[in-house]
C-alpha cells in the first residue's frame, strides 16, 4: 500500500508545482482569479492523495492507514476534467467507472443507489458488516456524489466517452430512485436526472421535494439549518446548481436566485470581517473558531472576497476538518456564476466590518421544533454575541448532536487569537437572547437539577486558569438564579477530565442551581472588552 502512495506523490509532483506557480490549462485560466487560486490549491492538495494505479484517492485523514475514500475521489475526478492536463481525463474516467461499478444496485436494500464510502469495506448488510445509517452507509452520499457527476456532465461532457456518459446517467438514475432523503441536493439530482432521461415521475418528485424545502424557507427567508459554517456552504452550493442547471419552468430554477441572495444577506449580517468568523448561533458546527477549522462557507468567501479575507489560513491542509478542502474544485467551477447572484451590498459587508449592529430572524425545522427558533445577534468591534430560542423534541438541535449545536455563543478578539464561550445544550427548551453586551439564558421547563454548561476557549497567554477572572480580553459578570460557585474542568487532547469536541480543546464551566430551588433556572452574562 505504501508503494502506490509514493508513486502517486511522484507522478503528481508536476501538477502540484504547476498549481503552486499558478499555471493552468485554458478552462482553469478562464476562471475568476480567486476561483483559480482555490482550484489550483485544492487540486494540488488532492493530487497528493491520488493513488493513480488504483483509481481512487487515499482518505485525507492520516488516521485511516491508507484506506481509500469514495466521495472525495468523485469530487477530484471533476477537478481532473476541468484541469484536462496530460492523463487527467483518463484518470477521471477511471475514478468515475470505479465508483459507479461499486454503487449499491440491489433494489431491496434501503441503501440502493447509494455509493460505498470506501472500496475496502465488506458488503453492507452482511453478517460481518451490519447496515447502520450514517455509519456503514450514508444516504447523503447520493447527493454529494450525484451533484458532482452532474457538474461533470454539464461542464465537461464533451470530454467523456459515450460509455462513461452512459454509466453516469445510469448511476444518477439509480441514485435518484434510491434516495428518499429530503434535501436541496436530493431535489436537484431528481429534477435534473428526470429531465435528462425524460422520466416524468422523477422530474415531478424533484419538484415536490423542492416545494417542501422552499415552503420552509419562505416562512422567514432562512434555511432550516441556520448559520452552519459547513452546511450553509453546502446549501449555497446546491442552490447554485438549481439556478445554473435547471430551467425557469422548474420551481428550483425560479426560486434559487432569491434564496441565495437572502441567505447571503443573513451571512453578511453575521460575518465579522475583523475576526474572520460568523457570529452565533450555529445549528451545526464542526468547530468553535473558523480560523482553525475548514468550513465550506469559507470556500465561498474565498471565491467572493479572496483567501486572505476569508477564514482559510495560508496552509488549509493543516486546519481541522480539512478533508472538506476536497470540495474546492467544484466550488471554484461554480464561482463565476454564483458570484452573479450575490448582492453588491453583501460583498461590501463581507469585505469590511460595517460597524456595531444587531440582527434578528427565525427558522423552523419540523418535526424537531415545536415552534420556530428565534434568532438574535449583536456584533461590535472585536466581539459578537449570538443566540437562538428553541423548544424541541430532542436535545442537540435539528442535527440531534450536542457537540455541534451551539445555540448561544460569545466570540471576541483576545489580542492573541479568537476567544469563545458557547452554551452546551442540556435542555430541550431554552430562551436565549443576545443583546449589546449581554447573553441571557433561561430554562422555562428547568428545575433545581438543571445546569448551565459553558465551553470556554483556552488562552495562549493564560494556559492554566482557576476562575472566570482569568479569561483573556473579556470582562465577564455573571448573575441569575444559579449558584455563585461553579465547577471548572479541562478537555485536552492528552488529558483532562473531558474529551475534546471536533478537535478543539476547551475549559468546561458549569453552573448548577441551588438545592431544592423552585426558581426558574436563569443565567445572565454581561461582557465588555478590556
């Protein structure tokens, strides 16, 4: 296994050097300059993982011992078609053929039409490899891979052989038939494939799925999964496909431009150019500081305002969650069209902080939400506070994941990086309100057993803290019905009481209620910078 990896590094060193030097073939050189940079850097990154003899990428996560990975291989194959240098097209066709040959094709299986996550895995559903959704198989991969294949057909179909074109069409048909998961990508793949193959029922199903998504969006012009560094990026990508590749006779083609504009307007009100972070709340986040983990929203920002002003650091490959850099070629391919849908005032607000302001909105994710989640945020120089009030059937937000759900958050410039403090949800019903200098938290259904758990960033200039007075750059005053004392614990990669979350180390600050208290649990945080 090590020899193919060395061969891949050797055979692609020319590609990497070309990307570093900014050279490209005619298609890539026609992209906007920011998109060229994203394309060339992300392809150089992926070149290092390409196992050319095998026809797959190695998994970008070094912990996976040279196993291969399907999704990023599909994305890379479209990048190869776009680059079209030397053996790139042959390599793309080899990857595409491998992926489709391994697609699940037994119609009785729930994972019918889905794609393997790795070519080394045993048969899903066998006695030795039980079927488990989001583990041994992931329904979202139909959309992640299907949308990439459609971009390949739309943009570079003239480079593909008839045999591979037929394979792609058949694969998309199977993926669409097997997919019953409502998502923006799912609606697009169904609508596009139905039109391509003249399958009326498939086209109609895509329109139906899209109508459900649009109905939720139109309630307040917001995505149901609000303000996610990763999934807002995915949604904007998929909505771009609606707008670019579907006709005006489709509800998707009609609505996508305004949905993209509204989503960017919300982002522009929450993006803090000084701190290169989106203010909270975050419905699903894979980190607590966008300067340290790679988000897909940041790839869009790279295209619109440039890498230096986005939250992507000089060496994206060392950021947490860096495997999403594999999406870079596709984002770059769509960048010029997508940028035409971003309002000018949004671009201005993304480039430069527009000064102190507040933001309010709401969003709704049935069946989890009992009523819409109400969003408030305040942004000022070097600080932001964001929160959302919610009453849900589960703990952990619509993604049912406490580690990624951040319903109340403070971020600030410590003078040596970004500090953050976020509420770790332990209740189904929380009133959380952000206002200038304050974060107000109440548990309407709480009792004396309720706790307020706050995750607090480490500080470079105060590595060991003993109280909230040791917080760097922020004065914090705490009041409410909670005990004045609190517990303090550390979550470190090499020790501590707690475990890290999404690669981030943190301090755990937990406030409890007085014994036998009958008061409604309430915590008020008042802050200012020092």
